[in-house]
């Protein structure tokens, strides 16, 4: 089946965070949103049909994920990523960010240190602070057109109060897909210092030609012994409103500690719709995903061409993974406040501004490319006028 991603879907009036609440978040009504990481594309038809069948049943009592759903995940991970996981390693959870909060409680104590690698997904920092832990920063290094991990600084950063590292893989917002060599070096350091790796791999399926996502825990038995992987079908298949995720840990001690933390706030009950959607997506959504990746790659090329021709001061970073473009606008000479004012108030476009991702984000903007080309074109036209 061929999917149509060109025709816009009107999401206004659906209580969409992305489309309906610009005043709540920015103080400005009616912005064209290319910010939060969900897609403006309808889910694949098999997912929609699975949800219809579940809705038509009419009874929505307490639900468990069926074993067939877990098997669909197992099959997907082996087929797409070469990672052979077992049913007993998987724990159902209400979402990746809630899971990270629970993991911080499971693997660290108040006042202890947790490492992040900014500029990075901002809920990482918020989760550490909200749980009374200390943020330890291992900023990414910008080497020309490519971000890399700073392993020397990481070695210096770790002390006897450092308990965990939150890894973003693929990385949001800089769109890196980490290589085997990078991940192996990271694992070696964390093993030596007794650091638990909390590997957020929710973007694991959103990877472009020339790159391959490697689950951190799949590298070796040693890597698996210190890694808890957090993932979900929600980012891959645009199901974020259904709120579901998995924590995967082959190490029994790590799994039991997370499970104990999970039980404090989470029963065994699942969301009836998320279970149906997840299984349908993993069983039938591969063609849809491949078409989405091709379309997003076309949007990236379109963005690159517009910036090159009409805003050459902008520096666009390679899109290895995710559908989020990372753009350096520092050469324009604006402060972050001026950038936001021009983009939001003049262009009336809503992007994620770089400083929200922490150290290294000043002067940058993140653009969501998972939208119809016409939406992207309209936003870029307005932004170029406002920034020139």
C-alpha cells in the first residue's frame, strides 16, 4: 500500500499539544507548529483498523498486554536491529520519560550524580532535578559538521557519587546515530566505574541510509549487564497519545530493581488501545515506516536546499536519525531572545529553541520534519523573511 503524506490532516480541535495549545506554551495564538516530536501523518491503516476493532467491542475493562504483543516486539527487534531479546526481560511501563524517572529512583539515591550529554532532550535534566539527584554534564563535542562524545571529559567527570548515565540513542536533538566504536568506548568506561546506562532508544527505528542503530545492550554480555533500555512503538508509528513503553533489561538485578520502583506507581493493567496498536504496528507497519523515512529524507533535502539558497548563514547538521533537524543560526548574529521573537512573532512559526536542550544549544533551533512538504514550505518561507 502506498501512503499519502502530502495531504495535510487538520489536527486542530483534537486537543493536540502540538496544534491546539500554542497560547499555553508561548503566549501566542495560532502558530504553525514544527516543534514537539510527533508526526502530522496518519498512522498506518492496520493500526487504525486494530483500534477500530477494539473500540467496536465496547468493553474497556482492565487489560493486560497479550503475549502476542510481546512476541511482536521480539520479532521486530530481531528483524530490524539484530537484537534477540526474551519475554522475561521486558517490563511494561506508562512511557519512556516516566520510566526514566523511576529508573533514577531505582539506581541512585537523593544527592547522587547522573550524567547527561547536552545538548540533549530536556526532560532528562528535569527528571534528575525533580528526583533530587545532581546533574553531571558530559557535553557533546562539535567537530566540524559532526557531534561526538567527549570521553576524556567523561573520565574526569565521574566520581564516587556518580551512579548512572542517561544515553540518548539515536540522539535528540543533534540527530546522531552512535557507531559501534563510540558505544563500546562508552560501555567500557561505565563498566570500569560501575555506572548504569539508562539507554533511551525511543527513536531507534528512525534511522536513515548509511547508518544503523545498535541497541546498547546488544553490544556484548558486559554491555547488557549494566544497561536498561527504554523504548516504545509510539515514536516510530506516531502513537504518542496512547502512552505505552517497555523497559528491557537482561540483567536480573537491574530488572528487579526497576520492577520494584515501577510497582510503586504502576499496576499490571495496560491501556487496551495501546496494546492493540503496538502489536498491529510491529506486525504490519514496516512498509508504512519505510515510506515515512523516505518522505522525511525528502523534507530534509528540501530544507537543505532552501537554507543553502536563501539563508546561507544557517548551518544544517546531517540527519542520521530521528526526524528532527538541528540548525545552527548563530552566524545571523541574533540573541536567542531575538531569534525566538522573529520566528514566533514575525514568522508565526513554532520551533524548539536550542537553549531548552541545555549546554551547547544557544543559537540553535530544532525543526520537526515529520509533516507534509507544504507545511514545511510555508514555515520556511515565513522564517526566511523574518530572519533576513
